[in-house]
C-alpha cells in the first residue's frame, strides 16, 4: 500500500490541494460532488502500480474558489491546463460523477495528453424519461443512504461526527456542485453531440443500484462514445470505488493494462 | 407610523392532515389538494379583505409572491395588484414580490410595475426580492446565481425607469440592446422601493447604501432577530455617513385583535398554529438550497434553524407570542406590544398580516376593524419622521 503526499499547486490563478502517491504511469482521478482530500484504499492500491494524482477541484474542499468558475467547461479547461503545468503525458484519466462529466468534457476538447478514459457513474448527459435522484432535496442522512446499496457503509458514515472544518467543507462542496450542476440538472445538453470525438480507449463503470444517476445511463453513455466498454457492478451504488473498491481497482487496472500500446 | 395590511392568500381550505403523507406545503405537495371549486371563492374573499383595508383606514395594502405551494396563492402578484388598483382609491399598493432572479426577462417587471403605477395613479410601491429557497426548487433557477442575478435585474429595471430609452444594458446574466420600457413609470424618478427579507447582512448593506436607502422589511421573524437586523441597518447607515430614518425600517408580522386578551388567544390559536406548523412547513434543504446564501451566511444559520425547519419543534400560540412572532390580544395590549417593539427597534412601517392560515373571513374583518379603529390611533404618532429621504446620485 502506498501513501500520499499533500501539496498545493497554483494553476490558472487558483490554488488547489492535491494528494499524490505511487510510481508508474500517471493516473489522474477527478472527484464527484462530495469532494476529495482523503487517500482512500482505492487510491492506495492503485498507487502500487501508478502515479496516482487526486486534486480537489477549484471551489471544493481545501482548494480556493476562483472568480472565473461558472461551469463544467471551466473545469475541463482547468484540468487541461493542470496537465500542461504538471507536464503529464499518457494520463489515465478517471472521473466519478461530476468528475466523470469533467473528464468526458475534457476528452472531447483535447485528449492529446490522455492514454485512457474511465468514467465512473458520470454525470453530463440526460436520458429522457429516466430521472436522476434529487440530491439537493435529500437530507444529509438521505443522501448518505442513497449513495450506497450496502446500508452498513451508510450506517458507518452516519455514525461519524464531522468536525467544524469538515462541516464547512461539505457546505462548500454542495454550493459548488449546485453552481455547476443545478440547471440543467447535472448535465450539459450540448456535450452528447460531441462525445463521439473521444478516440482514446474508454471504459464506463456503473453500480446497478445507483440512486443518484440510475444505471440506465450506462448504456446511453456507452452508445455515445464509439468503441467504449460498459461494466456494471452488482449490488453497488453511486460510488463503486468506495463500495466495491477491490472490484473497481481490478476493472480499472485491467483496462489500463489492456490498453497499453 | 405607516400601517399596511399584507395578505398571503393561503389555500385556507387545505386538508391540514396533509403532513401525515407529505413533508411540506411547498414544491412537492400534490396540487390535487387544491379544489378548483373552492379557488374562486377564496380569491375573491381575499381581494375583498384587502379592499376593506382601504375603507377602514390602512395606509397601504401588500401582496406577495410565492410559487407552487399552499402558503400563498399569488405566483403572479400583479394580477391581484391590478384588481386592487381599480377597486381601491387611497391606499398605496405594495407588490412584495417580484422574485427577480427567477426571470429570464426581468424587463417584464419594469413593464408590469409601470402599468400598475399608471392604473393606480402613482400608488405603487415596488418590491424586489430573491424569493425563498423553495422557489429555486420549483423553478429550476440556480440558487448559486441568485444574488448576482438579483443585482443585475434590479439595475436593469432601474435603468428602464430612470434612463431615457432606448438604452443598452450589458450584464453577465442579462444583456439587452434596447431597454425602452413603455409605459413609463408615473412616480418620478421611480416608485418607493421595498426590500423584504428574512435577514441577511449582504441585503442590508446593499439596501441601506446612500444611493438607494431602500425600505428594509423584516418578515415574520422573532423579536430578537428583528432587533438585530434593524440595528444592523442603522449601523450600516452610520458607516455610510448618514442616519437611517424610521421610515426606512419596516416590520411584517401577524396580528390578531379581539375585545379581550383571553378572547383573542382563544380565537386565534388554531389559525396561527396552522400558519406556522402547516403552511410554512418545509425541510431545511427546501428552504435553503446550496448557494442561496453565501458560504459565510450559511455557516451562521447553524443547527437551530436546521432543527426548526425539520419540524422538530412545533410552534404553539404561546411560543410564537413569546418570541414576538405573533402579536395578539385586546386593542390595548396589542398597542402596548407594538409600542414596546417600536421603542426597541425603531421601525416606522408596520406591515400587519390580518389574515393568517385558516382564519375565517368574519374574524379577519373584525380583526381589521378593531386594529384600524382602536390600535392605529394609539400608536400612529410613533416612528414618525416625514423628512423626505434624500438619496445620493449614483456615479
């Protein structure tokens, strides 16, 4: 298991927090609406094989909130600049939920620094007639419960009392998620028109019991990205890399290894 | 002191047991709870009550804007204001909506208010609000854009009224090449402007600015909050280098008057408790979606409001009276309470909600008669300062 070091980088005038650990090909993880800042077992395991980089998005957690931030397109451009600044090439990009939306948008714009793209229950598109969960109307407890198929995980998280800093970070994260995702709700009506431009090997991973973005979105995303592959995990909610960490590590590394040129 | 009567026009025939199945009277409460056969009677009764305020001697009447709820049936308040413009002769007519950020074409408010000002012969008071958090769930407008959209829409409307058209407005959310509102507003340079709020330092700093000096109206809040925000307005005015007049400070609160304290409490009890516990009921996430308040303000809201919104503490007539959220009693004791609060907080405009929750028509009328006949004369001299409020020119 590999540990991480914490650092701060200033990119596009915005100071962002970043966890980084391990050695190997770069693996950039873009987090979802709940934020990042914790070196999860998922990252530790991947860091045995890869150089795992987990930034907190501008406006989230310990990162600053820049004036220029309005939408997911701003995030996509920000991470293009982020990869430039860090000199990353052959990047294995993984994005979860909001981060999956950013990853897809980024890959449509410019995938020259990417090796693979993996989208974990990504936001970013809308499937007519299939409603997403209204997470802004859920209480904190409902949200925690609806994120997981296995309620034992929810119980464990609910038993932990957040301190003042953590409470503040959660408010900050919720505000930023609303800012970029409230309307249209968690998608960009124009992105689907251009997803076919993603030419790098792409894998989509979904939990079959996702209550935030239902699993029906998986095939829709797959069909919009030619040649992409969809993997559905059984008895799993919106956060497979937490709820089914070992299975997700296996899927992710197998896909990267299989995509080596 | 100036006296206004505000009406919310609640769907007063609501099945009060709705909360056994639904957690709010807002946003998600099925509209099948509204009986179309009862709508016409309720609307016309409520309009009659506002017209009656003109007859018994109020200085003004107020209508209000909320969407998709049983609490108030005026999603388009100017429909009611238009009827009042014709049916009343003397009262000021305050529209305590329009929720500007909810609109994609805010120039419609410049038009709508100008029409009302024309029809009423210059009796309009123009309210500007952001709408409460629930509105952002109902309309889908992004609450994180609410403050910025409000300020832009306000600037745009003021430009439409005060700058000869056509002129150009170039904002981030609103951009118009032809700002050229017809009809023009009657009251020059513009009607009095009121900013109703549940209390926020950002709003107070903005409303009290020397180029605006807008009337700040604190709505349905505990007495300690009322004092805190009125003091904040005065302190901010001092920082800006002027003294705030009582005429810049308004207080909106439900009031009930009967012959004796005992009778007033007995008659009002079920209706005021329904108002606070049933009509206002909504979970915290509905009331304050992320982004509606700045991060700093959101942190100040704290756990108390969270618990209150979750309905963990049910209001009783005693609890709301004790907190100064309901003024109730004989004419003497109501006058006394209002005088006490006036001395404490220095307000000069009282916005009395004479009908609340399920309060029936006859009791509403008697409430108005006793208030206008026996309370107003006792306290009219308070908070009087008729010196016109001089606003500095904006650069």
